[in-house]
C-alpha cells in the first residue's frame, strides 16, 4: 500500500493514502477499517491484480466513487456511475434545510443519482416525491437507488427537461442544478472535469441558466407557503435571489454550509 500511495501522490491525487486504503479494501472485498490488518505478502494473486488495476485507474484520475461504484451521502451508500454527479458533502446542507420543516410532497429537479430525493423520503416516511432529469441514464440510476433504500413505492422517477413533463403542485421543490459557468470548467479538478457528466456541471453559459428556468415556473408548481431550496455556487446568491424575487417568490434566505460558504437559497411561494 505504501508503493500505491506513492504512485497516487506522484499522479497528483489529493488524498493518496486514503484512496489507496479504500481501493485495497474494495479489491479485497473487506471493510476499509480492516485494511491495516493485511500485509502485502498476504494478498492473493487475484486481489493483487485487481488492486493494481484500480490504482492504475486512480492514477489517471478516475474518481474513487466510480471505481468502487458507490458514494456515502447523509449516512447512506448510493450507487454511482459516470452518468451522474457524485454526491457531495456540501449538498447535505440542502438536506438539513429541507428536513427543518414538514413536507408531504417533494419535487427534485435534476434528480441525478437520486441522493437528494431518496434521502428526503427515507428521512420522512410519510412523504412522497417525484424526481425528474433530462438524462435517461440518470433516471435509471435514481430508480436503482430508490429501490436500494426501500423508498421506490413513494418515489416516482421521470425523464423531463426541468418542469417540462411535471404536473401538479408540491409543498417542497429542491434542486442542485448545473451552476458552473462554461469559462470556469477548465479550473475544475481532473476527476470532475473529465469523469462527471458535463450536463450536470454546467449550462454551457454563465452558470445561471438553470436558475432562470426554475425561477420562471417554480411558483406554478408550489402550494401556497411551499418552499423552494436551490443549491448554488458560492458567488451566485445575489443573482439567484434577484431571479426568484422577480418571479414572485418571497422570503429569500441564504443558508451557509459547514465551511461558511453560501450554499443554498430558500424561497417561499406566496
């Protein structure tokens, strides 16, 4: 594992020791906490070969989540592929905000892996929800995660371009839309830029295109007093709030993540 760590460090991987440990656990099909009990000479040939392949892929910056096929989010493991955005810890800020008030019917715009919708339904057993995504592959991934966490009977997954195929009203609408501006894409980590779906990262413009689409129609799909929660980039709060106010939504509030960055915008239907 020392040699693997050195190889990943030389490749520019941020946390080489952690990644080497996680990948060895995956290759050996054991929990990561048990990796320290394995001496290099104890590796069976098939495990050693599998580990070498995983380290080689990580060295060319394939994300760990894609190599092991899952990612932890809000205490649950979600199946992940290159077809969806990796769940990120900062998105748990949106989850906490959503769970801070009761809701019975939730809409997740751009459902991706389903980590937001599935988590909200798992945490609120009385609620039902609809998740939509333009990507058919993402819809399939979200459906699989709904089954994995036993909320499939309360979760409907549908292919839609934002509100295009959505009908009815909701007391909660959530979204983590693509908010990276096109000219910011080259600055992203290699793992993100080369291995996550571009349509989940950027609108191909100024990073506000998705918010314009959502703001324009959100009020039509919210019950009176219903909440809209949007994850944002750390410099987008003022622009997104202006769009929501223009669309007739009220009480815009900025919610910060654990690092103190502006992360979520809350607005309320009149």
